[in-house]
C-alpha cells in the first residue's frame, strides 16, 4: 500500500456556521451577541461584568474552536492569545475589541500578572475578555487575584456533544466540503478513533485529501487504511 504523508495536526478555521450547538445553545447565542462593531467594543467604558466570559470544560470539547470562531468573525479587532504567549500580547490597545485567552489556567506566573493587568484595563477602558480553562474558577490553581477576576464575569460550562450530535456535525462538515461520506464511515470513525471533535474533524479533512490523492471513493476500507497509516507514522 502506497504511503501518503498525512497531516493530522492542523485545524480547519472555525466559524459559527460550522459549530453544532448541542447543549451549548445559550452560550453560542451569548457569544454571537458580542460580535458587534469595533467602535462599540473598544470605546464603551463600563464596569459591567457581562463583558467578561469564562468558558470551562475538559480538553477536546470545543473551547478553542469557540475562540477561533470569534476571532474569525471579529477579524483584525480580535486578539487570540495562547498559554505560551509572550507578555507583550497582553498589552491593552483600543485597536483590539475582543481579547481571547485560551487555556488561561496554563499561563506561567509572569503572564498571569499580565493577564490580571489586562483584565483591569478592559474593565476601565472597554472591550471584552473571553478566556477558557479546564475547571471552573473556584477550582483553578493559579494567582488568587486573577482567579478571582475570572469569577467576576459570566461563567459557562462547555458541554460535549452526544454521539448523534457528533455524527450530525461531521455530516454537516462533509456536505459543506462536497464530500460523499456514508453514515457507516462516520459511525466507525466515532467508535474506532479518538472521540473528541477536533480529532474527528482533522480525520475528516485527512480522509478527504486521502480520497482525492488515491482517486478512490470514501469507504470503510479507505478509512481503515488511513487510521492504520496514522498508527504506523506515530
């Protein structure tokens, strides 16, 4: 069997059109309400804690995808900050309306201080701060001042999708890409591959590329070959 290089590390850019809400309908509606013009976002001075959101869930549920969707919708006025970010990325500017901190609970001590200062500046001068972590604020092991700030705003648990919702999400993504994927292939993927949506979405992308490269229809044997190749390359 010819080996074809696989790339199962890159995530497809997320948008609210590609996200299946499941039990997160209220959260998605709230996030979409934040997608207003940059003038309102960066210049409205208010101490309202509604402008601070904290999303928590275990890994693989979709917290990062939500931040990516916001960043895509807001564009240049959003700043997506990861746990390995340097301190300057936490500098406040009115050119940024939406600060999005992913895995805030993984920030090292110096950037926890920078995040705390950013929180205070947003509170005083305007904007929104949306952060994510694995646990609710009361259970986070981090600087007390930042942990307390995270608990000031709105707190949402991001719920995982059911198996049926994951299948629906994969079918929706496949149709959007013009892929013809039998239901049995998706069911097999869900039961014989990693179950988190980021991994399933990456496998769907890889399956699309593999089908085109081999000029074969997407079938269960093709998926099995691909899973076997990934196992051999790891």
